[in-house]
């Protein structure tokens, strides 16, 4: 199977801009420099999943328990889970699983709505 595309991971209409290229319209822009700081060495050729991991690791550096405890307006905590080794596929190749736990905090309701965070 092929790597998930940027549009599949981030939504319809998502595109990769060349350096200095003007954005086609309003939206969120994350510069390559922010992705590189999180460890993505070649954003221009990276996979969509690589971009997502870089964004999560960058967000994790600020959205941590210490900042959450000090800031009542922070609603998200990103923490490391417990790493493990498991086997995948027909050949039972070993893979390392490095989970990130994303906790979404808000006033008590049963609906997860992005506008609440």
C-alpha cells in the first residue's frame, strides 16, 4: 500500500507549498522551519505521516503537564505513552510502537467539538 497522502491525512484541499509560494487562500500555514525543529529533516519530500509526527512532537514540547497545571486556559496535554516492540505483517517483522497520548480537557459534556479547545 502507498503512504497516506497529505490530503488524506489533513483533509481535502491540503497541498504542499514550495518555499516562497503564495498560499492559495486563507488557512493554517506551518513553515518548514517549525517542522525541522521537531526533527523532520526534509519537509519538502517528507510523507504526510512525517509531517503529522513533526507537528505532534512540536506541539508536545509546549502542551505538557507542567504548562497545563500552570495555565487554566490550556485544554490539551500531549504525553509519551509506553513504547513496545511488536510484530507486523506476514513476515512478522519487528516494529517499535512509540505512542503519544493526547488528552482533551473541557467542561463536562459528551460531545468532542474542536471549537471547545
